[in-house]
């Protein structure tokens, strides 16, 4: 009753388009009812669905790959943390940060190998050899002082 009164007061009791002929476009019409085909039977479709076995191997491989990537990233972060800790320890001992970084790059977080490398580098540097040559000799001879020294002496004689 309230709506009739409001409609009557504002627009009158009828719409403005009641007397005017107009056409409603097809896209605004309600669609025809959609029904199942006359031959549809639920058990037939269930058998088809049961008969189709989807192979999820690609999805499984993708998940395994993502897990492997995650493990690799975690291992890489852990290695970086260990490297930073080792570098900080060696720098606290008063060693040259540049040399510590070189040793870290070469020996990949093995603090024992890094320390050995740095000690040999400083000994050979005190003998007057160039850092670049010392590094090459120690790498070539796997931190063996005697062989590295022989190599450095041979280079010095050749120059």
C-alpha cells in the first residue's frame, strides 16, 4: 500500500512506457530453458567418468621440482650464512678482508682450508712474491707450500 502511494505520488500509477511500443533486444531477454537431452542417463556418464583415469604425473613432477628448488634455495642461504660467519671470524683475527674474501671464494666455507690458505699466502707474500702469483700457485698445488714455493721460484727465475 505504501509503495502504491509512493508510485502514485511521484510517477503516477503506471510507467511512462506503458503506452509506447518498444522492442527488447535479444541479449536482454531471458534465455530459453536449458534441459538435458532426452537420451541422457546418469549411469552412462558416471561410467565414462570412472573409465577416464587422468595421469597426474606432470603435476607431481612440477611439485617435486618446486620442492627441489626450495631445498636448493634453503641450502644456498645456509651456505651464505656460514660463509659470512667464517669471513667475520677471520676478519676478527686481524686478517686482511680482501684476502679473506679471496680465500672464501676459493675454499667455499671450509674455515680450516681458508685459514691454511691465508697463512700460506701471508708467508709467501713476506718472501716477496706477488699476491696474484701466490694465489695461482696455491690453487694449482692445492695449498701445498713446498710445491707452490717451487712453482713461484721457477716463475721468478723465468722473469
